[in-house]
C-alpha cells in the first residue's frame, strides 16, 4: 500500500481537485493526505469512486484532507475533522485498525505559542484514539529535522540542518515514541526535499511521515516525487507501507423503484395491482389472519421487484474535459522550463474558466426545462451549481466521558443510550382511567383520505413499502388496508416490523461530535403512518371545541408567527393613540 502527503497550496481553484486526483492515480498512491486544502467546513465527497474527507475553517485558509482510492475507501470506518489543521481517518485492517492523521502545522510567520498549541491539540487527538491502533501522522510540519541522527527518532538521511521548529518536532516525536520515516531511507537529495522557495533559492525538507516505532518496519520505502505537479511549491512524500486492510460490509440499501413511472403509466400501475392481488390470494389461502400484513407486504415486494423498473441513476455531468487534463500532463513535463510552464499554466486556467462557464450555462438551461416538471431535481441541480457543501456525517461522536467513538458498535450503543434518555417520560406512572376502550371501526373513507393526504417522495421506513405502492393498489388496496388497520385497532397488536423506526442523525454544523449539535429524524412505516393519521384526525375532532380561539401554535393554520404579526399591529396602533393602554399576557405551551 502506498501512502503520501502533499501540500497542494489550494484546492479552491478550478480544475485543481481533478489535477490532484490525476496525479494520485499516476503515482499509484492509495492514500493521499493533503495540506492547505483551503476549503471551508467539513465533509466527505465522492468522485469516480475516490473518497475525500476534509476539514476546514470558516475562511478559505489552511485546511486538511485525506483522499482514498475506491479500493481503500471500502475499509473506511469513519473520520474525525478535528480542526482546520488536523483530520483523522480510521481504516479497518489486520491485526489492528489503522488511524491516518493528516496535519498542517503553523508556518514560521506564527509565533511559538501557536506551534505549542498545535502540538497540544495533536496530543489530545492521539489520546482519543485506541491504544492498539496503528497510527500514522503525516503532513506539512513546517520544521527542519536535518540530516543528523536523534536516537531511534530521526535517521541520517534527512536534509540540511535542524532548526528550532525541528527541535520541537523531534522532542514531540520522542515523547510519543514516533519515528520520522522519510529520514531513514537513503535517497538522492532531489528525492528528499519537499519545498522549494520562491526563485529556487532554497530547497528544504519540511513534510514528514511519522509512525510508531513498534511499527517502523512496516514502512518499506520513503521518498519524494519531484515529478508530480499541481501548481504547488511542495513535492509529495510517498511511502510504501505493509498493511492488510479489511473491506467493511456494505449496508443494505433501500430498493430504488421508479415510482414516478408507476404514477404516470396506467398500464404499469394496473399490471402491478393485478400482480399484487394474484400473489396475495395465492399466499392467503390457508394462512392465519394474524399474518395478513406479512402476506400483503411480501406480495407488494415481489410484484414491485418483478414489474416496476429501477430508478435510473442521474449522472452528474462534469465540466472538466479531457483536453484540460492532457494540458495538465503537458505542464507537468515542462516543470524544468519556467517560462514554458507559466505559459501552459495560463492556458489551463483559461480553459478551466471557459469549460466551467459552459457547464453552468448548460445546467441553467436544464433547470429551466425541468422547472415545472420536477421541482426536486431542479433544487438538486441548483445545489450542484452552487457547490454547497453539506455537513459531513463523519461517523464519530463523543461518549458520556468525552471520548471520541469511531467503532460502529460503540456509536450505535451510545446513540441507543441517548435516544432512551431523550424520550424518557419523567411524569411517572399515570393514573388509570375508567373509560371505554372500544371505539368505532375504521372506515374505508378514513383510510382513503389518509392515503390521499400522504405526501409522495418521502423515504420509506424499515419495511421499505413507500406510500406510492399503496396508492397504486386502488380500491382493492384500500379494502385490504381497512381490514388490516381495524385488526390492529381492535386487538392492539402492531406487527413487529411495522413498529420499528430508523433514526437518522443530521448535523447542525460541520464536525459535530456532540449530541447538542445534532438532531434526529425518524423513518417509520408508511402503513403505520396511515393508522396514526386516522387516530390523529379523530383526536382533533374531539379536542378542537376545547381549544380557545386565542391559542396560536399546535393548531392548524394558526402559527405563532401569525400571533406575533397581529400583536405587532395592535402595539403600533396603541402607540399612535397614547390614551389606549397596552395589556398583554403570554402563555407558553410545551409539547410532550
């Protein structure tokens, strides 16, 4: 396995990401750590199977990232965007998991206080990782360790003389029992330097790959690649590492049916309905009534799989052209000729600007064409053009004692604890009420109204039966659902798979590892939603006469915003007429 670290100076430039990805492929690097990414926020993006995780600040400054090949990405367990100077990824490997830490240390323009704070933050990061993990720390440390040996930490094959920042790095490595890997392999000087000063006055070694001393023999070679080019004044440091990664099991994906085709094509809808009826009648014969839901669900699943086409994947058209990539390869070959290099670089920037503008114009035309036909797709295209970065689901959260959790089992256990605490009923045992528990049966008209009121295009629950499939069954489906819901209503027994919900966590801000910076949504069975809608409608009809006309909030079409607007108007009128006093009473209601 090849790992590398490279200060690319910026990825916030048209064509730069594709350029770096092309160079990564050419160098046959499996894991590439990036410094000075200069992207804002924290996220994980995918491009042609390559995955890149990154962590930045609020400004287009600093920033770090790690890019993985499609094969290596299968072993990614999670990532932790610590700050705009540190990011951690954990890979599943044998015999221990491997943690890759990419860093970008403060430059010489910053004082020692900031450098010390950086190493303190790095110390805290290491303490959060499992002690058994193989830890590889790499990046631009902006320090020179020189060619002098320091015990088992620094080898004889460094470059130049050690400086003050280098002494800080060596001291920190000795405290943490780390080895500077790229100082232990004899190479030509041009395979050692990682940074070139403006005007080619100095060539220094300031980028390093560090590994725990107990695993130092896993590093088979280390050298820089001066031929790599992305417009940066740094060379990548490439190491061959002996490691055995384990591919993680892929989660079961929801069936992606083309439900729009089902709604638009009457023949397809009719064929689907007949198939469901035939399968249901065949399975229902000789089966207990209690299994009605299982039979109906199985019939719908099989009929959908056999008749409804899959949702076609929407291709994200790229503005990058092969001609631009070819020109980048030509620029790389001209690195030894500064004037020619600058000329080609200028051409590349011009070609990128023209290609991006052409792509945006095409996307805008596509948005106009689908403006009325497909609103969801229209908003998706708008987000693509805006390049809006979402907050990443990095897969790491904090435990109760503040420790970072990256293992899936630990994360699920912590979420389970949190959900139980969140929905714990503190009211205690409620007094028993002597009221009739029987109610009127659920009518067919109630089921029909509930089905029609359900919104399309919503994610299905664990049973993977979206409302569109139930709507397509027509009157026969309504009859079957009415029987099913009445049986549940009368006996009080909800089928197990119908009562299970899937919780989805959404981050409020990038890099959120604490629960207060996340919120949860629940995906439940659409069939169960029908029952809940019917019950809610009945409850509303009972309590509506008891609700005051002056209540705003928790009432349809009477939100608190309307009340605030009305109150503002009344206050303004009273101010205009001083003799009218203002009296207001606030009564806040809380949902339980």
